[in-house]
C-alpha cells in the first residue's frame, strides 16, 4: 500500500466525519467484542473464547455491525449518531468481501427513508469532492455524476430486468427454467428470490447512475418497519455493487423479538449453533425514537472511488 493511497483514504474518512460533524451528529465509540451476537439472516458472527481475571472462560462475539450497541445509545440520548469501525463476519471472502472490513454506521432521528437516501447521496458527494474536487467519479470506464440518482422499488427492478414480479413461486421457477440449464424446482420463495435477484437483477443496478432500490418484500425487511406490506429499507448501488443498506428502523420490541427468534432458529438449522438474544437491547428498543439508520461498506466505497476491482488492493 502506497503513501499516496493512505493519504487518499485518510482524506475520504475525514470528509465523512466532517459531514456528520457539520450536520450535528455525535460520533460514538462502541465495543467490538460483545456478549451477544448480531442476529441477521445474512450474517454469521465470529465467535471467540476469552478469559477474565479469574481465568474463567467466556464466550464473546466480534460484532458484525455496531448496530446493537449504537441503538442502546440512541434510545438514551435520542440524537443523531455515527460511527466508523472495524466489523467481522464469518464465511466472507471475494474481491468485494472480507471477514474483516471497515463500516460507517449512522442513525438520524425523525428521518424517513427518503431523507436517509438524500443523506447517503450527500456522503458520496462529499467523499468525491475530497478526492477530485468535484462530485464526479470514473469507475470501470463509466463516469458517474453523484448529484444524479434514480430510485426504484424492488418489485419494479425485478420486473425491469427479468420480466416478472417476485410474487409467485411458479413464475420464478419458470424464469429459472428458461434461463438456466441445470434447473431444479424449488418451493422456497426466499431462496428463489435471492437466486434471481443475485444473478439477474443486482448486477444491473446502478449501471448508469447511483441507484437506490427500496420497498422490500416483508419477508426481507430485517430490522425495518413494514408499512402497507413493504419493508421500509433501501440499498444503494453503483455499477452493480451494493454499498449501503438503510432502514426506517423498527422500534416495536415484540415484533423485533419475533424476527430475531426466527433468525436464531434458521441459524441453528444451518450451523448447529443456538445464539441468544441480548435482552438489554430488546428493552432499549421500546425507547428508540422514530429514526432511520444505514451502514456503508467503506472498503467497497473506496474501491469505487479509486477505480479498483477489489477491496483487497486498498
């Protein structure tokens, strides 16, 4: 890694911090090593054994995101917060994935999903200005003016690139049968959705401009509110690469517990491990203000800013 790259990275991180400072957000610092794992259907925590001063063996988890501890803080201070930290996820590895990577996570009080998408776009613009002195970047031979973006609902994006809506197991099986040689019928709606989304929809997102895809099926709402049958969350893409995951945050403790228990059961089936819920976190959710929050994979964003093909070159 050259001194030049290190200087550029430092400039980008500073621009992100400056943006949050000037919008009156508070920078917070939470523990990386936690007593409980993050619970999310697409994330698997790194588990550790540590020893205390009495030589007692304890089970700990490296956080997959700072979400749990940040929401505890947010429920107390009820003000905008942000954090830049290292996070860890098992079973990750590719030019765009790593077990350890850097994440920006932030929460805005009384922001809706539209506000948060605008906030995200501002972060991209500030980062580009810090490097190129203009909100324009070149990635893989294409020029992106970060002041320009499009917003499209998940089902509309699905239809745009596949010709079908993800509202039927039969439709999705028919699509796969027509497009893949080795077809196997599945009655698992979620599996079919991700299979088609990953190979036929996602690679096309953000090809011409920064793209926000939003309003997810309720089954895929994670920790987002569900309103009128839509999970109020978004993802931001450039050139088919997901950069940001944002949510209108669920602040109903009972509903959240149901979703977390579902994830615990699924992970027990997949891995044989039974994780536990952080009850202090669930209690804090009852005091969580109306807010929206998002996470940005900084390594991926730097990869795009510096026109690289892998996060590992940075």
